[in-house]
C-alpha cells in the first residue's frame, strides 16, 4: 500500500513540475498570430500605474504640509504603454519635478486646488521625459486617483 501511494505522489509531482515548466518556459509569441497589424487592432485603453508621489511644501525652511498624489497614466496604444512601463522611473522623476515646481509657486496653498491644472503639468512633464520633445506623445492623459494635502502639525 505504501509503494502505491508513493508511486501516485511521485507521478503527481512529476506531472505538476512538467506542467509548470512548460507553462512558464513557453515562448510568449507561441499562439495564433494576429491577421492584422498591431496598429489596426482596436483595443485599449491602456493604463500604467505610476504609484504615489509625495512632495513637501516648505515655508521659510520648514515643512508645513505634504502633497500626496496617486497617479495613473493612460497610453494611446499597447506599444506606448510598453514604452511608458520601460521608462517609468524617468516619467516619475519628471512628474515629481512638476509637483515640486507647483508647490514652490504656491499652487497648493489655499482652500482649493485645481486638479486639472495639476494633471496638465504632470502630463507635460511625463511626456517631455519620454519623448525628448518630439511631436509623438505616448501618454494621452494623467489620471489623478488621489490628491490630498496633509498639514504638518509638528512645527
């Protein structure tokens, strides 16, 4: 009885290992090839999570508040989304620079913030970092999932 049970367990492990190896080692292009070129295939929208960006607001050398934004980038095509994913650290850096610029010019002071103005500044920064000032812009829109100001009470 022990021998049969051992044989069944060994066969199951061998099957699971072979299945897993074949599943993960198969080439990504192994499947039916599309009849139409990638440009004519209708799909999308394509989103890339950029994560959270935190920027301090300074007043006379002291941090008076933090601005927290959570951003999602909308790409125009699958190829653009792939480009954005590969160059995401550069896009995040450019968006942080744009947020620091907005905070330095007082755009987050006061009771209300214009989210469309923030999104426009982030879009210009991110596209500029990805394209090098070319006319093609891989990012169509910047979607702000969260935009909040946290006052620093430890002054």
